C-alpha cells in the first residue's frame, strides 16, 4: 500500500473494526478518532480527543488534528499532521526527542487529570475511572499503535 495523501472524515458513534484507507473515523460520543496509518503500513492509529491529548477541529467540511501524529511504536515510525483533510509529512524524530515528547505528554495528561480531580463533578468519581479512557477501560490498556511522544 502506498502513502495516504489525505483523509475523509467519517463521523460515527462506534469506530468500525475494519478501517478503510483514507478515512478518519471520528466518534464524538467516545471522544476518539481512528484511521489507518498514513504511511500505508496498514496499522490502526487510535487517537483520544481531549484537551491534554489530541484536539479535533471540524470546520463544517474538513478536519484537522493537533498535535502531530507520531507513530513511534510502529515499524514505519511515520510522523505527520492532519490539516484540513490533508496529510502533511513531518521530520522524523530521534529517540532523545521522542522520549522528551513522551515525558511532556505524560506531564500534560497528569496536570489535566489533577485539575479535573479538584472539580466538584470529578470529586465523586473514582480516580482510576478519571484517568482511563473508554478504550482503556474496555480493552485494558493503551492501544499499541497509539502514538506516544
């Protein structure tokens, strides 16, 4: 399979088991996106939507995701942005930069959940359920193809 040049947003309640190349599946209900890696390697890439992870922008016609998608755990190690349905390729990161990015992401996620734990609504939820996404609760952990910076 060759590189994917762009994506078409498909808004769904549930992410389908079989993903089509060039489609970005978006579940607003479960604040999750999924697509096949733009490198063409065929790996599924699942990205959680949250203020501390990926943000989705839908302008009525196109979608953009921020930050970039870095598939460091995949053999292809693809690194790209999704901007207005287009795939924009980015430079490959070395191990040192990947590790630093992952530490920053972990800190941002910890800060996000710490801030939420002080809200009145979150005070009634067990800490474990606040930390885990629906995907993690259903499947017992971080999906192996989720990019970690």
